[in-house]
């Protein structure tokens, strides 16, 4: 799922398996802090904004819920984040769908990214 073998001609066909295994959260910080910028192969802010205006980019937006024994929604989850002005606001789990990734894989990856691997989401079969 996270490190599939690329098809011949893919942009990352020459990439060795496990090449991105050592990427840390600091590698995702844009500009200040560690100054690493984007991880290898990622678009910069100007390039991604241009791409968003020129082609569709698939995203998932996930509303985590807990259900009771009858299958009725008993709790709805949201994330807390600090906005640009310093206030606390609620948001949903969102993220891009990666190349060659199914929606199911994108949901599982983005839930694990935001809630941690221990979240163990139960995804419906269909």
C-alpha cells in the first residue's frame, strides 16, 4: 500500500524500495524550522496551487463516527487545530488520494496519519 512497485514509465519508476522510509515529520515543514522543505518528489506550494487550478486532484474527507450496538451513530469525531490567527477550531480528517491508491487505502492512511496507527478504523466492506 505505502510502497508499491511502480509501473514502467511512472515518475518514480527508478526509485528504490524503501527510499522514503527515513522521512520524518520535520521533512514536511515548509520554510522555517528544520528548513528541509518538501520530501523528495513532492510539489512545492506554488506548483501544487497551479496544479489544483489546472486539473482535478482527488481528496478524501472523513467523518469518524462511533456506533452503538444497533448500528446507530452515537458519537461524531473531529480534530482540533490551531488556525492562522491562533484560535482553536474543529476540522475533519482530510487528505489527498495518492497515485495508484484506492479510496479505501487513502481513508485508512489518512486516519492513521491524523489519529495514529492505534486508531484501528473499521471500514465498511462496500
